[in-house]
C-alpha cells in the first residue's frame, strides 16, 4: 500500500489500525528499560545506536537500498511507532505524518534532520542533534549520551583525516565529474571538480540526458558518480556515451556489505572515488608514456630520414667523383 496516494487521512488511519490489530502478533515487544527510537532510514538509525548505546532500542523503517520517498508502510510499523518516544527523519518522507496519525502516538517527539549527511562534518551535525534529542527524552543518561556522541565524532574526524591524507596524493581537482545531486556534497568534500549534476532518474527527460551527455563531452568529464538508492542506469548511460568512469556511491548504511555504520559508508564511497581516480590517472600516464614513445619514434624516424638523405647525397657525390676520375 503506497501512502503517496491522496486518500482521505481518516480512512488511512482507520485502515492502518485495523491492519495493525490483525498483525499484532508479528510485532516485536519493545524493551521497557530503553528508549524506543524510530528512524526513517538506516543513516539515522546507525547514528542513534552509536549515541544511544545500551539505553536505546532503534527501529529503522526504510530498507537501505530503497529511497525513503518510495517506501511502503507495513502494519507492524504502526505498532512500532505507537510505542516509540522519538522519531528521526530527513524531511523527504511523504508518508511519515500519515504513519504517526495512524499510530495514535500524540506524544512522540519529531526530530527533522534535514539536509545531506554523507561527509564527516555533516554527519557530526546529525550526531549532535540526536544527542540533544536523547538528553531531552532521557535526561538521566545525559553523561552517557554526551560521551557516546563525543566518541562517534572523534571516529568521524579520524576517518576524515585518513581519507584526506590518501586523496592528497592525487590531483583530484583536475578530474571533471558529473554527479548525482545527492552525492554532490560528498564529492566536493573529497575535492572533486563537479562540472554538472542531475536529479533522480525519474525526473529526467530524454532531452535532459542528452544535455548531460553534451555537458560531459564539452567539459571532458572523466567520471560520472551515481547514487545507488536513486538508480544507476542513467548514470551508466551517460558514462558510456562520454567514455567516462561510472562510479556508484551509497547514501545509506548497510546497502552494501561492510557499510553498517555511517563511517563505513563514507569510507566505502571514498574508496570508490579514489580507486576511480587511480584508474583514470594510471590510464592518463600510460597514454602520456605512449605519446612520448611515439614522439621519440617520430624523432628517430626523422633522424634516420636525414641520415638516409645524407648517405644518398654522399654516395651520389662519390659516384660523380669516381666517374670524373675515370675520364
């Protein structure tokens, strides 16, 4: 059932409550000793778990490989929200208010963490907001939330330094990039040179794609960076048309094996970028070496040509002199 359809809100609430009651046996029991947090995505869920530690039970609604705006509600979600104290969301979830209304939870605290989150600095801002929200609903564990948030931020900063140190070995600013809008902040943080960006595939017309291909060719873009959750076919098409590397970043933890946390997701994206940069620069060096070899070969050919001409002239002169002597 897709709540993006403009049904009457009251009917939606009634329908959800009926479905929730019919499926109540499938809803896990929440711990009474922890703060139950609903997060719309695994991004916010991962950060909430880091900050909350043992004091929280976190339930992430949207699967990490799915865009939150294309999410379908299940009956169990209504019961989960009903028992929660806090709900964390990005502001891009059109179904959220209907879900809260259907749950009947009028006391749940809404925390809107809008804006991108895929760099260490941006993720730190989300951590601080989540920390403050948890302190508000559970002040008894303030010191733990502050400590956990501090540790999480320290890990982000250490990760940032490691990534920046490796990226500094390459001339990333010299590589023109076409980028999906939702990964622009990540690419800019790593020093990439963005010459054009594009929205979700479903918003692009054939004309839009042709214009992106034209921009890519004009700007000699060497890399097209896609966002996994929004679809990658268009980016692959553009990359193939302009002869660029096609790179896919993830916007949510756990969508790719080994990316269960935001730090791991950021590291994974950086790895994809660095590997592509290495490949592009290696190919550029190989082409440069080949051109140098061709130039040297050309020079040698020219030298051999000159020597051959000189040899021919000398031989001709010797032949003339020999003929004159014989006479």
